[in-house]
C-alpha cells in the first residue's frame, strides 16, 4: 500500500514539476536566444548603413541578408512567445521594429543614395536612432522573458522542496508501518514458538508417563512368560510362550526407545561428570551377548581416559544406542567389526563408533538423526529413535553429532561432549573383545 501511494505521489509531483520545466525549456530559453539574435542582426544593419554614410563600401546584398535575418529572428521569437509576451510585443516592439525594417529596406533599395552623401548620412543617423529605440524595447522584452523564467524556476524549487517533504513523510510512514508489521509478526512468532514448545514439553511428559506406565506392568508379563518356559509344558504351548516372549521384548524395546527419546531433551544435571572408559566398559558388558549372537568383533581405541560433563546414565544411553545400531545393522557382511575410538581435543571429548556394515542409503546423511528415520540397507525391527535420541542428548549437553560413510564400506557415527577435567598423562589403551 505504501509503495502504491508513494508511486502515485511521485507521478503527481513529476507532472507538476514538468509544467514549469517545460516553460523554461521551451519558452524562456528559446525566447531569450531569439531576442539576442534579433538585437545582434539589427545592430549589424545599423553598422552597415553607418559604414556607407562614412564613405565606405558595404555590400548591400549582405545588408539585405542581415535585414531578412532580423525578420526571421522576430518570427522565431513570436513562435515561442507566451500570450502575455505577445501582448507586450505588440505594445512596445512591433511598431518600432516595423519602422526600422521599413526605413532600412527603403534606404538599401534606393539607388540614388550614394556612399558618403549627405542623404546617406541622414538615413544612417535615423537608422541609429530607430535601432536604439528598438534595442530598448527588446531589452524590456528580455527582462519580461527572464522574469518569467525565474518565476518558473522558483516554482520548480518550491515543488521540489514539497516533493522532498512528501517523500520523506512517506518513507517515515513506510518504515513505521514496516516496524509495526515486524513487531506484530515477531510477537505472533514468539507466541507460536512458546505454544509449540509448551505442546512439545507436554507431549514429551505424556510420552514419558505412558512409557513408564507401560514398562511397569510389562516387566512381570515378560517374567511370567520366561518362567512359564521353564515348566513342564508341551511343545505347542512352548512355541506360543516363546512367540509371546519375543513380542513382549519387542514391545519393551519400543517403549524403552520412546522413553529415552522423550526424556532426551532434558537439561543436564548441574555438576554431573562421568568417566568415558568406565561407562564404556559397562556398556560393552551389556552389548556382549548381542555382539556374540552376531559374530561381531568389538575393538576399543582409547588414547585417554577423559571425564565428560555429563551424567553417566546419559553417556551410557548414547554409547549403547550407537553400539547396538552398529551391531544390529551389520547385515551379512563378511568382515564384522565395530571400532570405538575416544579422543580429546580443545576441551571436547570425541567418541567415534565405526562399523564395517553396508553403510547408509545414499541421500540419508542429513535425515538419519531425525526421529523415525531409517538409514540402513537391511530390514531391521525398530522405531528409528536411537540416533535421534543420541542427537538430543548430545545437543542438550552442549555437544554435537555427525556421521561419515562410504557406500558399501561401512559408517562412522560420532558425538562430542564438553570435557570436565583430565586425569593422568597421554597414553594408548587397546582392548579387543572377540565373540565367536
């Protein structure tokens, strides 16, 4: 709206300024030029007659041309003159110019007038007097035309000043309106963001409560199925209980993943620290049965024993998710190896989990850490929340996550956490756990 209004105002002022500009360009300046040419031509004729009166020889054809130039200049002036200038011309110049041109032409066409004669001197004297009267009249016309040009210029200046004031006002209004719109939009975005954050927090709390409520009664169900398998039962019942136990464990894993993901955005515990190697040892004990079942070698390269500014349970969740994913998505690879590398650099603890699996599906590098994203090349049960949980936990503690991969040659998932403190000197520790 401001743009349209400003455009129309500019067009209006342009049309307004154009009128005095055209008055100067197409009237005042050409009229002054024609008047100047007219005065010059009249003086040329006067000098020619004066020369003949003194006994000199002035070419009369040239004086005839000068006299015609006087008439042409007068006609040219009248073609550009305004009505008020025409009126002044008729009242002060027309009669005098007519007398001058008539007397000069009569003198130039009279063959009896000889150079240096008394009659010629009389004609020249009269022509000089007429030329002075005509020059005075033309000077007044000059003043009139120049005054009109100055008035048009003053008008242009006033219009320009008015235009600048109007433009400044429109710009100020546009800026004010834009700031108002920005303020309204910013307030709306803040309200929306606050509302979205509140809804997200409520959803996470709800997910935590639901996951916790499901895990409670699910544990005795799994225990009952497990104990039932140890009893004296027939084969059909055994298969049924085993199927129920497998389904129950899947449900337990899904609920556990949802619980971890929902609570992953929590703020860090103030002052919490954990030893990466100690936590990793515990996690390796946890994943040992999974690695053995998948015939996978887990190798740990720990060059230091860093302490991270993170709770041990949080760190265990991150390591467990990455290790379980690496083992689970190994597929039917001939070389089945997972390497964990720990290193410190500039106050950050860098942990990498490298596998020899099939790698990521091309194009999933950016979305692999999003909830419910699946980047493996094999069909493996799960919700796709493990990597999303690692990302949320790392970023909540001021860290970062990432992945490097080579198609058909494995992937390297990594995360970084702030280092709390260092103990001991640099050294290298290599542990290899093999599960046949």
